[in-house]
């Protein structure tokens, strides 16, 4: 099933012994406990774990949205740790794409304008051929002049996917992209994401708590209590569910462990 | 429920501060002006009760034109010294002292200029030290050229005992006197109210101040023990008959302070007018804030409704919030206003060298401030409260998507109100007698409200057009779209700016039209090249000394010289101004008058002339007679002998010089117009006239161009004062812009987070918010400019028949300045919201619900 061979050399994003600590003293919460992970280029990676396991924190730090307490983050060869806001903004313009649970489209802009927004903010032009490909892939050609309020949830999320894809970023980070969608729209979005990995070699990192969604990924990383506890390659929904059950049991056994997330 | 209201109120501190600030600024004007006038009123009361504290009864001759209530004290009627002896013999009189004390003694300072005093330049007779006055240096005046001056004058002009001082007295030309003594009033006061006082020996005072021998203008009477002031007054009244004014000290002090209070009333109206404008703008801001609060709290309100809160409870919760803001805002507004009023009063009293009566706590100011502040806030909150009550419980379950309501209703309402406003305005301007002012005012108000209601509809195309300017950048495009996102909110925010700008533009348009009209009329109607006159600094006009006029006439550069004087008279029972030329033919020549009816080449005693327009207004024809009572007391019947064309400078009733010399308080020429001979350069002629006037410290000569310039300059100064006050109203509307943007930024937190996440720089975020702010401000300004220029032009056109000018001059310079100002103000108003937007933590912003 796997079409891309993953090697240590083709890494799109990398966390090296990352710690994330909130607060201090009594109120101290450790969200990430020395996490090291390499996310291979051209792969669809899902990060899973129970609430408070630190999965969102891990993704936010990888995307350069959140700082780390200790350790290093790399996107490609670029070291994010210690970058200024301006440099991080530049990085987000060129190397990172986002898909949010809430779609987060600008209601004042049409679908087309929303898709092109990251490029126009950066003052770049879209590659026309790639743009056409993206539009066709998400199947929004007849909806381009519509405003977000005139689109269904699934359509809005596909616009958001197109927005992330059109600038051909090194990595796309998707935060629960199907969390606000019904199962059919969710499946549409997920297969679309998987296709962009398979066909165009796009790297995607997705946070989800839905085993079904995770089954679309090439690799699933499981987090619990701020540590990577397990991973699966080419998973099926059932296999993911089994792993999760195991994790839930762990969490329950450590019921008063500090929560984070 | 109350608890929930209070908590939600406190949770939004910034919003609370901004809407409270609007109330504070609006109330400030009202309380400030009330405190100011109250303090000044009491200060003047003190002054007058001091002045008259040692007078039981005062007697003066009754003047035909003097009218204490209108503040006209020009007309002073002398009474013979024999009257003093008559009064002494009246029952109950212990002593009677005749004295001279009138305005019009102009002291020339060491710099050669007249010592200015807004409170009066008094000249009088020295009648010895008494309870009220005492010498603090030197001695009494004994020789005709010796004087006593008050310590205020001595300090102001740095005069010492033994100094020589030049004085132009009311009835005499410039002459040199010697300071024999310096006096103070009881309580070590240098002056009563900042006035300058020169006291001559009695005969000199009679001659130079009243122009006659053995006359006084007042007699102070002290009663015998056991005789009440009222009894004494009645006795004297009965004995002297109706030709005399007899008043007790108390009555005099009351009458004088009432006259001042009458003037202060106008002062009050002026500030209250600005207060009203500020309130109007404040209403917009408060209304807007509450609407935003309600729409932001839609889910919270729906939840309350779902849990069983009734509509009335919801309305009440919004109104309670308004009440609290109203109370707090009124309190601070009152306090700030009181501070400003006190500051104004102390500035005034120190300028006028008066002793301030101290800051009072006028009940009227407290009541008005709180009533206005609370009422305005509550009224502004009624509509948002009703809107809040209409929130359906189901809204709690839905994502509170801001649905765009159709603008049809509001647009129709706006159209109707605007039409009504314009209707009232044209009715008022067409002339509706006593109701004119009310109609015009109401019309302007309605038009402004109507246009504000139309603003959401207008905002779509106009904002798009304005925003197109900024569309070259992505943040510009985003900012522009954001500003047209919620037309109602944008419109009401811009509406507040519009009201301020419209009123400023309207006033600027009227002023600049007036200013141009005056310039043009002087150009057109005045043949004179040079005008000789002085700035009037007291109730005595600066005059050209007769010798000087003859010298000017004799100058080789002068072709025609016409001198004019004027005075207040009773004309057929009403107060009116009449004027006279020393030479009617010369006057007609410089004013380009031509004969319309009768003869206009000369005027003899008992004759008068007028212009076409005045004749038409008063239905005069050649042969009409009028009865004129002059300031000096005599009454004459005058016959109309000629009618000239109307001009802008020389309209009214023109009488003969003979009658003027006999009846006017100040028959000397007040203004002279000089036509320069052909071939003589105007500057040369001006220099020659200046040479003649070098010893006259009061009057100066100006060329026609300088006259136009200086009269226009006065308009500019007045305009600047009005603008400064109106800018405070604009300040309130800027608060509105800040408020709206701040709330927009909060509302769009998640959107801002997303934009930052996909690569919008901090600087770009900044420009996006700033451009939204600038677009809203510009929209309000453009709307205000159009409405204001329209209202101004309508007023000017309507006034054509009243004041004789009708050409509308738009104040282009000011209008461009307002637009530039709007851009700057918009950028500044966007500052706080932009900082907030820029500082947003991207991660929190995305997760923001």
C-alpha cells in the first residue's frame, strides 16, 4: 500500500527532545516530556492521544505557533527555536500550511480569494497550473465566486484545504480537520488530503482523536502524558482503536496525573 | 439577574470606559458652562454690592436712551449742581454729595497707547476720602491739572505720584495731567473689577467728563438715622418728580448685576449649544456601544432567555447597565466640568483683575448634569435593549452568525426624517417670524439624524469607493472589506463623525461666505482708499479729534474726506442707531450713493435721509416724519428729504450734522474715509495721514485692502474659536471609532489568528486595522462635508434677503484640511485597536471562541 519509501534523510519536520512546561511551582504542568520525533517528507502522519496528552501542543510547537521550553524544532533544515516573530511569519508564508477545525475562512472574501489569500499576503503569484490542479482536486470549480456563508461545512473545509495546498508548503498542519464535519464530508476531506500526499508528495501532519480519520494516514503517532508512547504504520481503524483503548486504560490507571493539552 | 448584569459590565472594562467617556464629555460642557456662569455671576454680585455698600440712595437724571437692562450706559445726563441743594432739604436726608463718575477717561500709557480695560475706563470727581475710598500715596488733587488714580491703574501702567499722564477725557481732547495721589478701595482693593479710574478736581471733572460747568451725573444720599432706605427713596422721588432715577444702594447693585447676568446668559447659551452638539454625538456613540454589546452577548442573552428570563428582564438588564454608565459618566462629567468652569472663571477674573467669589456648587448644574447624562444614556440604550429582548432562546444553540438585516426600513425612515428636516429648514429659512430659529435648529438636527439613518445605505457604494484607494495592498483590501462588513455599525460610527464635521463645515461655509461678501462689498461700495478709525475697547468709541480731521482734509494727497459719527437714539419709541456725515456730499461720493428719490446733496437740521431698503422695510416715503429722542435728552421731529440706493456699508437713518452735534453723546467723528487724489500713491497718502494722527493713540489709518483683511481676520478668529469647541464634539466621535474597532478586533480574534498563522505580518495587521479606521472616519467626514456644505449653502442663500449677501463661498481650504485631519485622526483612532490586534497571541486567537 505504501508508495513512498521513508528514510531518515527526507525529514519534513523534526522535534528534538522538546519540553513544554506551563506555569511554575505547584501549578506547573508539563505538556511535552522530552519528545523527539521525525516526520518524513511525503507522508501523511496522524498524531493521536487522549485529551490532555499533549498532541495539540506538539503540533503547535512543530508549526512554530508555540514556543518550546527546551529542545529544538526544525522544518526541513530550518531551526525554528529562537526565531523572531518576523522570521516565523516568513516561515509560515513559505513552508507551512494550516487547516483548522473551525475552517477559519474570511467571510468577506470569496472562495477563490480565500484560497489565494496566503499568496497575496506574501505578495506572490500562484503557479497557474498548480492552482488549476488544486481547484480540480478539491472539486470547487463552480463554487469559486461564493462566499463562505454560501458554502456547506464540507465545502468550506475543502476551500481551507485548497488554501493550505496552493502555496505548496513543506508541511501542512491540520488540527482536527474533520472535527466539525459530518462523516460523509469528513471522509471527502480526508481522502482528498491522502490523495494530495500520494499524488503530489505533500507532507501532512494531522491531529485527531477519531480512529477512523487516523486510518487515512500512513503513520500514526500515539501520545500520552506528553510522551510518545507508540506508533503504527499503515494503520487500519480497528488497529488504531485497539491502541487507543490500551492508552485509555493507562490514563485511567494514572487518573490524577497532571493534565495538559 | 442584576448580578449577571453587573458581572457582564465589569468583565468588559474597556468598553465601559469608552462609553462612560462619551457621557463624561457630553455632560462636561453643560456643567462647565453652568459652573462658569454661576461663579462669574456671584463674582459680579459681590463687586456691585461692594460698590454700593455705602450708598443709601442714589439719584441721577433719567436718560431717554439709557437702559440698564440692555447694558447701555452710554447716555449720561448731567444734572445741575442746584439739585444737590434741593435733595439736601428733603425729609430724612442727612447728606447729599454730588459727584461725577462716568466712563470715557482714556489714559495714555508710557508706551503711547491707551491703557486697556475691559471693565471700563472711568473718569470722575474727587470728593474726598470716605468709607469706600482712601489714599494710599500722595495727596488730594487741588490744582486743575492734578488727578488721583486708582492703584489698579497705577500698577497696570506703572504710574507713580508725580508722574505726568496724558488723558483723553470724555468731553475733551488729549491733555497732560499730574498724578497727585493714588487711591484704593475698602478691603485694600486696587480696583472694583479691573477698571481704570482717574479722579479730577470737581470743576475739572465736570468740564472734561460731562462737558458742562456745575453739573453732576450722580448724587449719593445718606439718610438720617431711623429712616429706612426705601422710605428715603420714596421721599426723594416724591420731591424730585419723574425726571429723576432714584434707587437704593441695594436696588442699584441688583440692577447692575442683573444686567451682567443678562449678558452671562448668552455666554451660557453659547456653551450649552456646544454641549447639545456634544450630546448628540454622544448619543451616537452610546447607542453604537450598546448595540455592539448586545450583538456580542447574543448567545449569553439567548441562554438567559432559554433559562426562563422574560423579555422585560432582558430589557431591564440592558437599561440597568445604561443607568450605571449614566450615573458614573454624569458624576465624572460634572466633576470635570466643574474643574473646567472653575478654570475658566479664574482665567476670567484674573484677566479682569477681579476677586473671584469662589467656586460654588450650583444646584442647577448638579441636577442638569445628572438629568442629562442619565437620560441621554438611557434613551440611547432603549433601542439596543429592545433588540436584546428580541433575541430568541434558540439563538443559544446556534452559532451566533451576524445576519445582515435588510436596510429597507432604516433607509425609508432616514429618507422621511431627512425630508422632514429639509422641510423644517426651508420653512424656517423662508422666514417664520419668532419660530425661525427653532425651525432652523430643528431642521438641522432632523437632517443630521436623517442622513445618519441613510448612512448604512450610502455606506456601501461610498465606502467601497473610498476603500478602493487602499486596494493596492492586501491589508488595504482586507481593511476595506472589514469596514463594509457591518454597514449599520460602520454607519453609526461614521454618523457621529458626520455630525461633528457637518456642523463645523456648515459654520465654516457661513463664515467664509460672510467674509467674502464683506470683502466684496467693501471693494464694490467704498470709494475711499484710506479709512481712519480705532478699535473700540470700552463703551466710549475712539474718536478723531476735530483738529486732526481738518488737517487730513487739508492734506495735498486727499481729494475727498468724509467723517462719520453715530449714536443710539430713541426712534419712534424704539432704540436705534442713527448716523451723520460732517459733509453729506463727500459721504455720498465715497460710498457711491446715488439719488433714488428727493434730494440727497445736503441735510439741514430737522431733515433726514435713508436708503431704499430701509425705506421699503419701514414704509418711509419722502416727507415721512420720525420722532427722535437724542441721548442728551432733546426730542426732535425729522422729515425724510431723500432716499439713496442701498449699499452694504451705509444703510440706515442719516441725520444732519447740526442735529448730531447737538444731540449725540460723542459728536466727534468716529470714522473718516479718505479718497486719494489721482496720481498719488496710496501708501504715500497713508503715511501723510499717519503723520497727522501720530498724537492720537486711539485711531489709526488703514488702506481699503487692510480694512478688508482685518475685518475678514475677525471672522477667522471667531471661526477658530468655534472650531476648537466643536473639535471636542469630534473627539467624542473619535472615541466611537476606537470603540467600534476595538470591538471588531475582539469579535474577529479568531480570524486575526488565522491570518497571522497563514503569514500576515504584524505590520500588515497594523495597516489592516488602521485602514479600516481611516475608511470609517473618511466616510463620516465626506458625508459631513457634503451635508454641512449643503446646510451652510442653504442658510447663506436664505439669509440673502436679511443681510444682503447670497453668494456661497465654500471653505475649500478648511474642507481639504478636514479630510487630511480625518485621515490622521482615523489612523490615531486605530492605534489602540491595532496594537491589540498585533499583540494577539496567534495560538490563543485561533482557539478563541
